C-alpha cells in the first residue's frame, strides 16, 4: 500500500511539473510573439477625406490583403474622414454611389500604406469621383 501511494504521489509530481513546463513554454511563446508583432508590424493609418457634393449617399470601404477592414456610408451633402489601421503592406479603398440615378464606383488601386497614406475624394453633382493623393487631408 505504501508503494501505491508513493507511485501515485510521484506520478502527481511529474504531472504537475509537466503542466508547469507547458505553461512556461506557452507563456514564453506568447511573449515572443507579442514582442515580435509589436516591433515588426506597427501599421499605418491611411486616411481619405470625403466631400459628398452629390444628392446620393456614398458607400465607402477599406480593404487590406485579408478582408474588409472598415466601411461607412457618407450621406448626400456630408463630409467624412475615413481611416483604418493597415495591418498589411498593401491596401485599397472602394466607393459606390447609392440609391439614385447615378451608380458610379471608384476603386483605388492597391497601395503600400507606408508610402501613400492620404487622399481627398470629392463626389460630384454630375456623378463621378475626383480623387487625389495629398500629404495632409485636413480632416
């Protein structure tokens, strides 16, 4: 009976040691991933200043290489500043006129947020998008 309790206790100690080692290994791995992620992927905040002069709402969305990151609807006659934290080295934005006779769309070609990060977009009364790169979108 004594050896049974001894083996049982020894088995418990080995099990406790293994879970402590597993916990420490997981902790170190998580710490390294967090540290590396922070130092190598800072992200950039691209921004678009939208002036909607049309009589229709405009749907706007940001995309990176992984998914849609953000979306918004800019009402007729309204202004908005749209931005997002770019996680990838490339992104693009898309806009579409909604709910009226004009159905124009605009897609900004893929860009590197570290090199290009600010635009102005004017949606005109006649339909269409006037988009230009700027240094400061004055939002």
